[in-house]
């Protein structure tokens, strides 16, 4: 039970963890009114790619087993097939490395630092201590590269957890598969998204949120 709770907590942290970059906007005076001048943040998620790296890696890892199934009588091919078995250490290591690679690959497609820097420049925003334009793009790209590495490693660990649970925790493969890979990530993501939507509806109707008790304290 402790391992299960720890895995769920790790998935929740991986899903909601963000690195906020402060962005300041220059003040504009139009008539007697002053616009802008506030501070906003660019939320950069640790796991920008979501479950896509695991899906891509699984699709490729199925190819060797499918190809080797056409040679059932070859002993050499059967040894290679055993190395690519789902519960083998070789499969877990290759699977984890491919997840790290696809996490960087998909993050580079989903998040474009150049586009973000251009949008900030057009809107009159800038990162404190960083010049707009090329320097801002490089700054955002460096941060994205740094925060993607722990996210990719954590995602790989979660994906290969069924192998460790099956070998050391004495659990069934089906139960271990649920607490690793895409299943738990999708369940947690959907649950958190549902809570955020309910919270937003409550705030729109001036109700207290799940974690706010200001009105209740005021009544007491």
C-alpha cells in the first residue's frame, strides 16, 4: 500500500509540476490611463509531452517481437525474442532510454521557444535581466532543456515500474501494469483535470473551492 501511494503521489507531482518564468510588461500611458506594468508568469510543465513518449516507445518496442514471431524455429531468433520480452531487463533499459529520447522529441514539437519569445516582444513583455529577442529564446530553451531531463527520467521510471514490481514485489503482471505506464498517467491526468473544471465552476458561481474555507471561518 505504501508503494502504491508513493507511485500515485509521484505521478501527481509529475503531472502538475511547473517552472514559472516571470514576465514583466512595460507600462503604456493612453490619455489619463496607465496600461500594463504588471508581472505575469509563463508556466512551463516538467512533463510537457504527457503520455505520448510512452506510446511512441511502446509502438517501436512491439516491432522486434512482431518480426521475430515469423521465425519460431530459429534458436538465435528465440534468444533475441527473449531479450525483448516484456519482463526482461534489456527491454526495460531500452524502453526507458527511448522514453527519454521521445520526451525531448515531443517537447521540442509541442513547445516552441522562438514563438514564445516573438509573442512576448510583440506584446511588450520581457523577462527581467534578459534582453528580448534571441537572448530570450535561448534563455527559455535552456530552462526547457533542464526541466525536461528530470521529467523524462521520472516518466521512464514510471513506465518500467511493472518490470520491477513483477520481479520484486510479488504481484501479478496485470496489477503491476496498472501502476505503471500509460494507465496510471491517464487516470491521474483525467482526475486532476476534472477537479480543476469543478473548481473553476465553483469560483464562477462565487462558491468556496475545495481547499478554501475563508467564508466558513468568517461565519464562525
